[in-house]
C-alpha cells in the first residue's frame, strides 16, 4: 500500500510517500481501507520529535481516519466487509479497571492510533474490532473525519467535564482550530452565550457565523481584560482552552466566581505559572481532558449527520501532499480541518 512514512524526527522533508506492506489483521482485528484522514497538531509534534513519545521508525502517523471495513481477522463477527467506520484514536485494552467501569478514555494500558501504532496516513490501517465506531449514512468520509476528533474532544471538555448548561457564558479559545470551531457549535447547541478568541478579524467573523456572540482578536487585545469588559466584570462560567501558555493564564483571569476551566492542549506553552491566590479566592476549578470515549464520538457523529453540528473543512489534499498540509496547519491561517485523501 501507499503511505506517508516517517523515518525520523525533523521537518516536513521527513515525510516520504512510499510503498509499505499492507497490514494483515490478526485475531480480533479489522483492516480498514482509509478514505480520509485528518491532519492534527499532534502529527506535527510527533514529526518534530516534541510529542513526548518517540515512535518506532519507520512510522505511519495519523490519529484519526475514516473508511470502510476491508478485511476481518479471525473471530471478528460484529463487523461486515464494506461497513463505513472510523477507528477511535484511543486504543483501549478493554479489560483494565478503568475500561471495565466505562472509562476507556483513561485506559491504564492504552495505545494511540498514529503514535504508538500505525495510523491513518496510509491506504489501510488495522485496529482491534472493538476500536471502531460506525459512520452514519448521512456523512461522507471527509465530513466524518472532520467531525470525529474535534467534536468528540470539545463535547467531552464542555459537556461531560465542564458541565456547561443553558444560560451560562463560555469562553472558547482558538476559534479557528478544529476543537475551537467545534466547541463554538457545541456551546451554541447547549444554549450558552459564547465569547471566542482568534488571531485575526477574519477568523472572528467566521466564528460568529458558527454561533459565537462575541469575538476577541488576541493579537490586539488581552483576553482576560476583554472578557471582563464583555461580562460587566463578572467573567465566564466556563472556559475551553487548547493553547496553554499565557492564553491559559488569561483564561483563568477571565473566569467568574466558581468558574471552571477545561484544558485539552498546550501548543502555546506546556509549563504555566498560576496565581494560586486567584485560584482559591475565586473558587475556580481546572480540569484536564482530551481523550473522549467511543460513546461520545458516536453521539457527535450522529448530531453531525442530523445537521445539528457542522464539520468545517478548510482544505483537502491528496495523501502524497501531507507535508504541504502540515505546513499549512503550521502557518496558523487554517479555519477548521485539513483532510488527506489516500
């Protein structure tokens, strides 16, 4: 099969489009013909060698994909050839204490698709049969892969962990990112008032079209100060951050008394100094998450199929042009998702 193969850490030149053996599904495994793969910041971190996990080279990255069942390994009875599926990026063991209590997203022995096992940057991938989620008929493969990780991540953060409810005010950072654009829509669906941030006025306009009530261009204004102005000094009930660094500090400053901050990423800075006085005097809480369950993924795919959530596709690329797609994502000019089509 054709795949984008990473032979070592480095820049985009490390991504090579070449032939590799097609995986063979073993007992309990399924071979998936990949029709679409998403481009994520974690792919870039893995390529650069800054992800924190070093894969076994040569490696095929790609944490999310969508396609159809191509071959069944021995003992697989719950899937049929040709069924449209998306593999869950958290490859849970299914038998540890956390998995048995329904917390597969914090499996004690999990692997990660595209990180510790070969992922979606190829024509085929193999996963355990219990790692697949069915794609609703109303979604095509590009829509499914554009919805899966961003909407599932944002739903876990805002609804499951952040407990966002109707009438509350929420801050959603990085409106142009996959999770940011998804978070705006999920917050709107929940009935919240939405303040969002982005690095350009153009992205703010697009964010408002998705349902944001107010937008802050963080290149010209301080997020925390502007949020307090917009809320009459009260602050927001909940904040979703996937940036880290100074943005996370400003998001804490933007919280109301008893507010909740949910963090799912840190590409803007992994180590952050926090003013503990502000933290406990305001009775705020900080939650970390970012690995959804298959149940959440299935739920958001169904909502997308019903038209209640809209996956945003910025641009599509042929698989061989994965380096170009990653370079575009690194340019910070993207609004929504980039898709690779093998």
